C-alpha cells in the first residue's frame, strides 16, 4: 500500500490518530469500540470505514464526532500534499 509522502505510514497509525483526535469525546464512546477497517482497495482508491459505539446514542453527538474525524483526515491529507 502506498501513502502520500509525509503522511501516515499505516492503517494502524491512521486509526490511532483518529482515536487521539477524538479525545474530548472519549467519555461518550465505549472503550475499545473504535475500529478502522478497509472496505475496498482499488488501483487509485482506498475506502475505509471508522466505527465506534456511543455509550448513550445521540444523533447530534454522532454527527459532531463524525465531523471531527472527517476534518482530521482532510487536515492530514492537506498537510501531506503541501509537503
């Protein structure tokens, strides 16, 4: 698998970065429920799914946490492209 220069080195590292980026929400997420899995691998595309279980379901919190995770990924990609 090929990653952008200056970006993450592995799927495990991305998963760890995502978990750390959500530290302010850890009290709302079940411990050890985080899971990043590869959905599809194609020539120029890697499709991933990041999952976690909320302790108490809240659509609003789910959206907020999802936005934070997506922004972290976009920030990582943008930083890698500028290097």
